C-alpha cells in the first residue's frame, strides 16, 4: 500500500521532469530562432541604413540593390519569426501529461487506501481501549460477554447441527 504510493510519487516526479525537459527544449529552440531572426533583422536594418544613405547621395543603381537586400533580409526575418512561433512540443508532451494524470489518480487511490487502513487501525485501538476499560471496571461481566456468551452460542449451534443431521 505504502509502496504503491511511493512508486506513484516516483512516476509523478519522472513525468513532471519529462514535461519540464520538453518545455526547456521548446523554449531553447524558440530562443535560437528568435535570436537568428534578430540577427537577420539587424543586418536588414544595416542594409536599410546603407540604402537610405545612398538614396540621399543620389539615385544610382547601388541604392536600389541595397534596398532590395534589406527587403529580402526583412522577409527572411519574418519567415524565421513565423517558424519560431510555430515551434511547439511534440506528441511526447501529451504522453507525459497522460502519465502524469495517471500517476496523480493512482496517488489519490493509494492515499485513500492508506487513510482507510489508518481509520480501521484507529477504530481497532478504540475498541481495544473500550474492552480494557470495561474489563478493568467489571471483569466478570466482560469475561461473560467476551468468552462465555460466544462459547454458549457455539455450543448451541453445534447441538442444533447434530439434531439436524440425526
């Protein structure tokens, strides 16, 4: 009973650890993509600055080339950001959450069983206390209740069964 509770607590701990590892992996992946998108955006911004500089100097072909590169950099950054947003945990998270749910249900069941056993033990101790108190106050009455009456009932039942056989 207690062993089951401990086992279920260990399973719950493992499931929670697995869930944590999955989320750390997802967050690290997202952070990597977002960092890369930030880097690409920085290059795009630098190219936009260069394009603006060239545009102010006059309208020549290198300005439009730099502006085109900046636009492409921004498009790449947007695609990477969309990719980062779409990253999520895989099906292993659902499995880990199911294991966690089952472990919690088992822990509840085991805890109820332990509580029932403890309540039964408490009831037995209370009955034993009442018996001892009763025996201390009226030893002959308690002996008659606990020994003579059950013995007499057994004898009567034995005699009835012998009459029924004969």
